[in-house]
C-alpha cells in the first residue's frame, strides 16, 4: 500500500472568489424584480421530485403555536427546496390499519397528514406556517414533521351514522324511510348491517322505488330483523366512508414581483427620532432627508373596525387608526402600513404571477402577500372574520334537556301449544288472576278437640318465646347505652389528661431552653 506524505483536504471556493452560473427557462420577472439584498439559495431536484402526487406526512403542532390546527385549513409547507400552499387532511392510524380522519390536530402527539404537492423523498423535514407575513402579531411556526411515504392510493375514512324510521312492518320485515335520499344511495348499501335503538339487529335487503309501497319515499328500502321491530323504533346504520384529499397546490412565487421598499424604523437614540414623532402626530409621514412626507390619502378615523368600505383599507397609518384610501402598494409615503382588513380585494401585482398561482391549484383568496405578488388561499375563519359573520349555529346540535316517556312493553304471551311442548323447567310458573276464590280459600276449617289443644299449646309457647325475646332485647339496649356512656366519659378523661400532659411537657421544654440560652450568654 502506498502512503502519500501530504493530505489534500476537499474545500470549496474561498471567500472572495466569484463564479458565474447560466440558467435557462427563468421567468423575466425574477430578473426585473431581483433584489440583491435578498440571498438566493441554489439547489437541485431529482427527476422523481418534479411530478406531483400525494404525500403522507407525520405532523405535530408546534408547542409554541397558540391553537390546534383545523382539518382542511390551508397551510404553507416548506419541504426540501419547495415552498407551496396546500390543504392537509389529518388522520390517525388505528390498530386495524385504518386511517381515521381527525377534525383537529392532536395537542401533544403526532398525527398523519395527507397533502397534494410535488414529491419529496421519505425522511425529508417538513415545516408549516399559516401565514407568511412575519409582521403579524404573535406569529409562530404552526407545525413540524417529516415525510413518511409517497402513496398515490392513500385512503382516509371518516365515521358515518345514518338514521331512519320504519313506516311499515310485517313480522320480521320492515320498510325504512328517511335514511337515504335516492334509490341509488340505498342500493349502494345493500347487505349492510343495521340496528335499532332497542338492540334488534338487521340487514338491508333491497332498495325500493318511490311507488313500490304505500308511504315509501325516495331512498326507502326493505330490511329484515332478528325480531319484530316497532313503529316507534329508530333504525341507524354505522359505516365508514372515504374522504377525498383535495388536489390543491399553490406554489409561493413572491420573488417574481417587485419587493416593497420598507424604511427601517429609527433607533431610539437617534437625533431625528423626536422630529419623526412630531411629524407623525401632526398627520404627516416620517421625515425623509429632513422633509416630512405628507399623506394626502382620504382618511376616516375609527376606533375599531366597523365593516367593509369599498375603496378603503382599515389600518394604523400616519394619522392614526381608521380607514385609509386604498391606492395600491406604493400609495403611503415612507413605511407602507400593514392592512388589517381590506375593503376591496387588492389588484394583482403581476398578471403572470396570478395566472401561475391559479394554475397551480385553484382559486386563491386573500390580500395577504399581495404586495409581494403572491396571493394565498384564505381559511374559512379569515373569510368569516372579513365578512363579519360568525360560525353557523345549528339548532339541532345544541344541548337541551331530554324528556323521554317510559317505554311500556307488551306482556310476554306464549301460546298454549308451545307451553305444552316446553319442558317443565322452561314453562311459565305464573298463574293467571282468578275471578272467584279457590276451594281452599272458600272452605271453612273446623278443628277437632285434640287439634284445638295442639294449636293452643303452640300459640302459648310462641307467646312465651316472644316475651323472653323482648326482655333480652331491652336488656341488651340498656347494656349498650351504659357501655357507650362509659366509653364517652373515658374518652373525655383521656383527652383532658393528654392536654394537661402536653402543657407540662411544653413548660418543661420552655424552661430548658431558657436555661440553655442563659448558659450560652454567660459562657
């Protein structure tokens, strides 16, 4: 083996050395709107990472994020070299390998999230945020995770419970209404297991047409049960249905639009900070080269948001909190105010960027990121907040006191022929009520002289026994009362003795401490 005396470490380009790279197929907006203050990271993608598809992520809500994440709320993911917005569907894996959908992300544990987007190799780190604007109050990272697998046949299911009522019953066969809306839906569940509230199991046999039975509506079907149900019974069906993962992919293209020139706020120790404050109070913009920039936009002061105003934006500007005239990104002098609620949707900065966002995954919504040229999809909460409406309130979902009448069941009646065939152990032992008294109840019993003597002797013996039992019970009660009184006196004496002993012991301890302290002072 040949050993070289010198080592040649691998190293890249040294500081100060520049290289030139040539790219093809780059949009012209990236060159026209390039900002040298924003660094660009260069990387490469494999051929398998260019095709879109379903990805399964193991996601966990970040511990600093104040709320749990809602299912189907749009999130901005950063996976590998890509940043895009997608709609995740949360799920958890049961013991039987079923992926059960979750309405919200767990608070302190991981969950599975299925998203549609460009493929990334398993093991790639995932970071998710709700909004890209870092200037928002209490901005936090929403979730972190890792890519588990790339599966095009991902199957997420949710629980389905359908309820119906019988309208016709013939022995163990019943016709059910109200569970399905069409005959096609009922035919899809033929052979499914159903159950009544009283616990009778059954099976869906065949879907019925609207005129097949009297009283049948669209979606009615015929079912058989183990026992005869009642018209007052409620029939329900429990099933699992597949949840479709939306194919929404909105790539973040904020580098294809002009960067907003935001002036840095003056430091507290600067000399012209006080002048800027005075200019802001007088309704002018911050000082630029010693001259205050005047904000000539129309202004309507407001202490709080009072609804949408077409052509205005509600924000905090040079004149205070209120409605400012919306003139686009470059309207306000100096630092551009951050809009809180927009009265009219902001126009797209670049038509090509807007078209690219729409082609990437459907209609995008909010004015967030409009100044950067990228339009993000808004969540349902953002839409309701902008429209000033709350969550829908379903009266059937409200809790109210339940009042149920007690169910009275018919008595069990066994035919006489069946009773004769049953063994004696299984035969009913209940006798029917008689209209007349039996012979034993009606007949008179006349005792013989010897029998009368025996009955009187037994009665006398019982009387003597009862008298002795009463005496023993009274004596036992007096003894228990005397013992309880004695125990109470003994307990009182013991408590008093313990109290006196404690006093003596405390006095002796106090005297010993005094003597000890006196010796310490003398010594």
